């Protein structure tokens, strides 16, 4: 124990003792090193901290490059089929099996006792003639991220999904699901903090956009060094704390869109299908020929943000070059409006191409 430790040091020391992962220990040690009193009596302690940090950095890098999975053994990962995969998760008896039956017609065991679903159950949801794979996962409970109730395997499979549907009966169930997901480095309905880091050969750390910092620059710098970044230009583009910076640097974190579904609230099936489809980051568009109705039987699936030109190229690689004009029904100000090639299409737009 250093002589006359400050409050910040003691808080960091507590974080270190409570840390569950190498990365959490590394960040806590960096904070301890920054806040420890600097005098001769703490010299050996500072050296010990530096040694431990170097070892922890090696462990963190090894985890990142090896892609090793916690838990091992049985896997619940499901091969993706259709246009996208959505994991259905929730607490025991939250209505997952009932929802899967409603949306896909797949019948699973439904009972009043918990943990009736012991492994993933797959069904295909038809939304406007587009197939989305729904995977009902075994229940998420408090401690799943530590391995309870096959939690490691369940959370690993959820990481592989394109989006998540979270069923809940009470707010506490909702909070538990979010907590267990975040412990497994799965963040829902959040975005990666906007920080641009350019590692350079010059010495030192240069901070730009400091008006966005919500903590002292020294703490931000300590976080960067904890991740082995000592020479870099760092630009902050939104309000940022050291915790957010650590999240931006943590390459194990995945960000997923999620839909929260209250078991006790009524919902219309087709509207729920639409909301689930929108989670996937895809859109469907329909074609029509001049003077005819739209062909809704054979939709085309595109990524959100796709343009008319992207659509034309997907129909035929040479079509975009020969387009004379395009009309769109749906997202435009008026029906059948002429648009340019770079017009961004929206879900369920109808497109008429004239070459």
C-alpha cells in the first residue's frame, strides 16, 4: 500500500480487486499507476504495476487475435439461412416459444415451468415474401455471462446473430438481459463511440476535439496507454469519458439492434414482423413496369442506405449504365416521382426503371 493514497487511487484499487477480465484489470491498474503518489517509497510499487500491465496487455492481445471462446465444448451457434438471423431471448417463461410459433408456425414445448427450451430452436419468418431466420435461445438469467444455465454458449450464439428480440415480463427482466449481454461484450441499441485514433511514429499523444472530453485529459491519456497506445493522434467527435474510450478501443465488443417486446402488451403480428425485419439493417423494394402494378411477389433485398443505382446494379450489372430515368412510389414526396441514381431508397419502395 503506498503512503497517503488518495481517493482516486483507492477507488481504482477496488475496481482492480473486483475486475472480472484482463481488460478490466488493465484499466484499473492504469488508473492506480496514474493516481499513486510519486516518491521514493512507491517506486517499487510503480515498477510492479508497469510489469503487471505489460503482462495483462499481452493477455488482452492474445484473446483478440486467437478469438478464443469462453466455455468451449458444446456450441449453440446456428448456421444462418434466409436474408438475416434474429435471436429471440428472454428470461424463463417470457413467451419466447409462443412468439416463435406466432411468427413462424414452428411448434416447440410450451410449459408453465422454466427452462423448457434447452437448445436453440429455428423457424423462418415470412415478411413480404422475404425469409428471416428466427432462433429461440435458451433463457437468459442473472449469471448467464458467468456460465449459469449454459449461458456462455447462449451468449456466443447471440453474438453471431444479426439482431436481437428481447422478451420480458417485468423491467427487472429487461435490465438483467441488458446486463448479461454487456458482460459478454454485446451492446444493444448503442453505437461505438466516435473516436478517431491514428497511431503515429512521433512521440506522445495528441488530443483533438477536447471540448467533448467529460474527464481530465490525464485520465483519457492513461486509458490510451493502458491499451498500449503511447504515440497517437486522437480526435473526439462526441462527448466522451474514459469508460467510453475503453469501449471504443475494445475490439471484442459487438453492437446489435434490439427490439424489446413486453409479453403483456398486445401486438399485431404483421406490424411486429415489420419491426423485426427493420432490425436487420435490410430493406425490401419492389419493381414495376410502366402501366402495370408492382410485382410484390418477388421483392429485392438491399442494405439500408442503398441507392437507386445499387438497386439497378443488383438487377443487372449493365442496367445502371443505360438508365434513362427512374420513378419511385413510397418514400418520395409524391407518387411516381422521378429521382436520380443516388436517391436513397426506403423499405417497401416501388421502383420503375426506364432504360
